[in-house]
């Protein structure tokens, strides 16, 4: 009886461990795919070899979460399929404005110059994104304390980066955008966003200089 009980418990223990061993040792799809010697990828156009120029350089962030969304923005909203180059840098616009890694700015400027020479680009799109880990590390975690503050900081850095590029490459047009994890993309044109604008009622009253008309009358 004891032997049966022992083997029964042992059997149940083995059954309990099987799923753990299975899932720990189960290869991922990448592990299986990387064993192949060749991959066949459908091409978007049959004349890719004849294409020599691209109109746009996209400077985006390295964040893995927005790869598909960035591609959809460029393809479906901006209509730039097979018409843009892309370079990814932590923080996107931060690559030009932060001072902790000065070689980032030099590298980006070198890339812009090279791509302009190679593909005759005519414009640059700077694409930041919300909830950016690089911004949190290089600027501080408090930057996402409110959505308005996050927007203001991104806008400031984007426009500063835009000014740097326009000064270095005056022949190129520079556009600045901010994409959220909800897919909403804000296109900055240099103006304040609605969130950043201070309501008129909250603005301090201006002290206008006293004029002859506004001076109080004196009695004689």
C-alpha cells in the first residue's frame, strides 16, 4: 500500500513538472527561423534596382513598440512608400539637442550629409514619441508627469533640433512630429499646441503705460 502511494505521489509530481520543462525548453519562433540558410521576402516593386533617389529622411527613435505604427504613418498618411530613408536614434530629436553624448549630434549630421549626397533628399522628418525611455533617462522621469508637460518638452526639443538642421542644411525642409502610443500623431508647425496654450483668463493682466487720457483728474 505504501509503495503504491509512493509511486502515485511520484507520478503526480512528474506530471506537474512536465509543463514547466516543456515551456522552458520550447524554442521560440526566432530560434527556429534563424536556423534557415535563406529567406524569401516579397518586394514592394519590381524595379527597386532602378530607384536612385528618395525625397525624405526620417529620424525616429529606436523604441521597438512603434515600428509598425511608424511604417503606417509614412506609408498611409504621408504617402512615402519606398521614398524615404530612416535612421533611428534614442530619443530622435534628443540626438541633436542633448549634450551628454555630443558624438550623437555629429553622427546625425554626418548621416544627413551623406544621405543628401546619395539619395538627393529634399526634406527631413523628426519623429519623437510619447513615453520615451531616452527622454526619461536623459531629461528625467518627471517629464511625463502631465501630458501638457510632456508635449511642451518634446515640442521644445523638436523645434530646437529643427533649427539646428535648418542652419546646417538650409536647402532641406524640416518637419517635426510627435506620435503617441495610441497612434495619435501631432504635427508641430512652430506654434503652441492646444494643451500648451494658457487660457486668456489665467494670463496676468498687462500694465499699460499711463497716458494723458488715463491720468486721474485733479481738482483745483
